[in-house]
């Protein structure tokens, strides 16, 4: 990574970042996506990072060095890589970059997604967190929606199809319009929730969440409590994976899960493989334990 103070010129990489941030392409992104991209592109634009590098000198090795500087924050590293890839795609076809600058770059979480919560962890969180967070966790684990979509859900978005209540969602990130049927578990628990006009999820003060970040920040504070120590490594986004794993274990097909959750087939297949691998591993160790127990029986029954 470039070191020391350098002057940013119009031919430097910073000019490409500025052009992208001012472009209709960037302005057309969802607000949350703009917010996340902007955070790391502004960091990259700094002259002590990538901003002062001449455009012609930009290459994957320099981007990798920038990403390596975020390796202690895997989530941030992933977003930074995605933002730079989006910038690259826009800039290369406009001759603002001479070549790919992200090809081959790697991040800690490059296999995608966050760790799915186990049913045990979901139960702990539902039981031990404050009601406003417990509701969010339950809703996420049973619908598989992103935090940016959870905080926008209204009671009036609920619609019954063939007698089954579900919720209409326009996903902020993809603009995909889907109807998510409520699981029986979700139907039972939401019967006890207070139904105020407007948003389903509320902050501790009873007001709606302004955005996803407020929900994320509330969870980050909550998980630091001593009783939440087993869950300290978990992210709310991992509950999307939890919903997929539950559906996979129940026998739903990849196509069915993709339709219900509004997730790409590739990500659904990844989470399903994660689920199947664990099931197979448990079956294998149980077989081994069974052989061990049988060997002990034979050992102690010898004349």
C-alpha cells in the first residue's frame, strides 16, 4: 500500500472514485448500499491509501494491500471489496480505468454470507434479549430477510394467500418484490405482539427504527452483555442463513427456498451445503461413537 503523504492529482485514482460517487449509477443504488460503499470508497480515496496512486499504476496488488488493512474486520473488508468491484465495473467501460483492479483479490469472508445461527442460539437470543430485539431476531429467523427490509415491514404489509398469512416485501437491495409466508412458529409468537399502526419492529422507546444501522447497532450493544457471551460472534445478517438452513432441513428444494427468501440460488446452495455437511458429520461421529460403545460392551463381556 502506498505510504507517506502524497498529492492527489486529477490523474490519480481519487479522481475515479470522485467520478463514481457523483455518477447516476451510484446515485441509483439503494440508500443503504450507497452508505456502505461511500464509507470505504472515501477511505480508499485518502492519499495515504489508494487515492494518490496514478490511474495507470492501479493494479490488484495495491487493492489487496488496502483490503489486508481491513483484515481485522471481515465484514468491512467484504463491503470494501464489493464497493471497489462496483466502481471497477463502472469505470473500465468508460475508459476511466485501463484494466481490472480487483481480479484475484481475496478477503477473509470471501466465501460469502455470515455464519447461520443455530436454533439453540436463536432461542437464547429470543429469551434473553430485550423485547424489541427479540422480535427482530424472531422475524429474521423465520422470514430470512435483510435488516434493511425487516425495519420497513408494516402490519399492513401482511396478506393472506390461500389462507396462509405472509408479508409483502420489496427488497431494498435488489428491488425484488416477494411475498414471504409466515411459518407456524412465527404465526404463534406474533399473536402476542402489540400491533401499533405502522412498523412491526420498534426501538426500546417504542419508535420505529430509522434504518438498518440502528437495528445493527442495537444488537452489537446487546451482545456485549455478559449473558450474551456465547452469541458475541454472531451477526444479525446470519439469520438469513438460519432461515435457509431450517427450510433445507425441512426438505424444501433450492428453488422453493430461493422463492421464499428472495436469495440467489448460489447463496441458498451454499447454506444448504453447510447444513448437509453438518448433518453428515454428526451422522459420522455417531457411527463412530456407536462402534466405540459396542467395543466396550464386548470388552467387558469377555469371559
